[in-house]
C-alpha cells in the first residue's frame, strides 16, 4: 500500500519536479475555472514557501521518485474569528500512477502534524464546488464545508 512511500519536507532540489506538479494541478482545475489566464501561469512561489519558516511544503517519495506534494502555511484569521491564526493547505498533487494508494492522506497527516507543532489548531482550504472527487477526498479525512465564496461577472449581467 503506502509502506514504501516516505513523506518529508521539500527541499530546493525538489523544485523542478514540484513545478511540474503545479502545472498538473492547474491543468486539472482549468475545467472548473474559465477565468484562469492562458498558460503559462503559476499559482504559487514554491521556492519561497520551502524557505518560509511559516510554511511547510511536503513531498511524497517512492524510492528516489517524487510522487506527490502539498503545503501548509500559517495565515491570520479574520480579525473577528478565533483562533487568531490557522493553517491553509493546498498544492495537493499525486502522480497518476500512485493515485488511490493513500498518498494524499499521508501528505495531509504530515501537514496536520506540522500545523499542530506550530500551534495552528484549525486547517482551511479552498476547492472548486464542482470538483466532486476532491470534495469527497477532503470530507473523507474530516473537512466540512464552512463558507461559500461567491462571485459575479458584471460583464455578463449588464
């Protein structure tokens, strides 16, 4: 199952592979968001997150091969909410031939441990509402819907 898979903190040497993972995420999310700019785009500054003490970029490794990723970053909560800080996670990716083997769950457990160690008692994430597989996967590990962010394009409603 996942016994041969190691989860560890990413290093700058992992960056070339992590950049390809990011493009995989963008390709998977394009059908859910028509406002994404044409390629090439980037969601994250992964190198900066690897160096940031208030972030953890995790990788899943099988042998010498990077097969998955995720990040957690410390974020301030809205001024009227408790706790004052929370962890925000994203960049969850698993190579297609390793999907369905519990890799994401292992990456999430690593990120949850990092959040606890950094006194961040709550985890947030964003997911496209039509991305049912991702929503099911997040609910499977305990996430629940919280706030629905909505938008309207004024050009479409003249």
